[in-house]
C-alpha cells in the first residue's frame, strides 16, 4: 500500500511485508508508458558490516507480524501527539 506524502514529487512510503516482517519503505509513484500508475521503492547501498555494503530498499522495520507493526506505529503516533508515556 502506497501513501503519498509529497504531491509535487509524488513521493511517500509503501507499507510492505517480507518474510513476516513489516516495513515502511521510501517510494514514489509514477505513470508507465502504457498509462498505468506504478510505485517504485527507493533503494540504496547500505553498510551491513565492516567494508561490506548491500543494495537494499530504504526502509524502517516495524516488527515481526502485524501486531508488532501496529504497536510500533501506535507508539509513533502517540509520540507525535506529544503523549508523555509512549508504550515502548
């Protein structure tokens, strides 16, 4: 699921799942040559160890399973609301 946060550049993030883990991945929306709307994830070269890099999507891991992802997002929402006790 793509959520647009910048109308000018058609960018935002995609909620995705891979091997049971949920992520928010930086992405942008575009129209292909046939006129179909597509979403492209932003990938980058990330450091995964000393002198080792890997080409991966630029993502934030929310947790294993939907319940953990929901809890993480609820914590972020509470933080943005200015709540004193964030559940983490």
